[in-house]
């Protein structure tokens, strides 16, 4: 069983993907982490994430096993990720690793922006997880403050809106709800409620 989960930043898609993977005993790939790791590598080399040559070189050299889970979660790396992700050659360089993860006969859960549209268009169940801009900003704010990152609500909201804008309007693999994808709005749901709602949708889609 392949489950494809897409949605904007801080929509709860990562939490939903992790919960769904646990529930169904499937492995999970957070594809945003790949773009974040590429963004971080470019920043670490004092490069510009919008520079195609630097970003493609970082994508080609990416070692999935060596991703620094903590450092990739900063807001600066998130912004860099959305820049490298709009470069077509970067997306091509990361395509194979994602497809081979999804090809595991045991099944998999993948979450990102283009999973149901491009990476796994034949996924068994497709979910589009979203939430209001305010709800997403509030969640990301709590996450970043937990990390000790000082940022104000309005500044963060503007950053998230900028990333949404870039993800939705880019020419290559824009963020959108795939045909046949179920919509899950988590604005007023807790983590547990979001995961339970996703599981219910998947079970219904599989059973019906
Ligand atoms: O999901 P997350 O916020 O970690 O993703 C970081 C950035 O990576 C996003 O803003 C998006 O531009 C990019 N991304 C993408 N395609 C994916 C996953 C993430 O373009 N499948």
C-alpha cells in the first residue's frame, strides 16, 4: 500500500504521515527533509540557494543517511529549501531516491508537495492535508520557540506565506491537491484527531 500525503508547510502533514505510517506498519519518507538538506548544504558552503549550479551539485551529492535532522528544521533552512525546490534540475536529481523508496513491495508513506501528482501518481490513497495560515503559523511558532529560535508571529506568518506563494506558483511540480486526493483540514483538530481522521479516510478508501 502506498499512501501519498501532500500539503503546505506546517499543515500537519508530517505528523499525519508519521501517525499513519505507525498505524499501518509502513515506513515513511519525509521528502521535505531532502529539499531542506540540499538547502542546508548550499548555505553551509556559503552559496546561494537560488543558484542552480550550487543547488544541483548539493542535490547530486546528497546522502540520505547523513541528513542532520536537527539543523534542517530551522526557518532559514526552510526558506532555502523552498528556493532549491523550485529548480527543475534539483527536483530531477531527487526523483530517483523518492521513487525507489516508494517501490518497496512492503509499501510506504511519503509526504511532501508533489507526491500524489508526480512522485507516486498511482498511490493507493492520496491525502491533501491543509490548515489556515494562522493555524499553521501558530504551530510553526511553537516548534521554532521550542528550538530556541526567537521569531515574531507576524514575521513568521509572512515567511510562511512567501513559501506558500513559491510552492503554489512555481512552474515545476507546483503544490496542488491531486485529482482523487482526499482533503483533510486540520485547522481545528488536535494531533490525535488529525491522525485519527486520516486513518479513517484511508480505511474507508481502501474498504469502499
Ligand atoms: O515540508 P517542508 O516544509 O519540510 O518542505 C520544505 C520545502 O521543500 C518546501 O517549502 C517545498 O518548497 C519543498 N518541497 C518540495 N517538494 C516536496 C517536499 C518539499 O518542493 N515533495
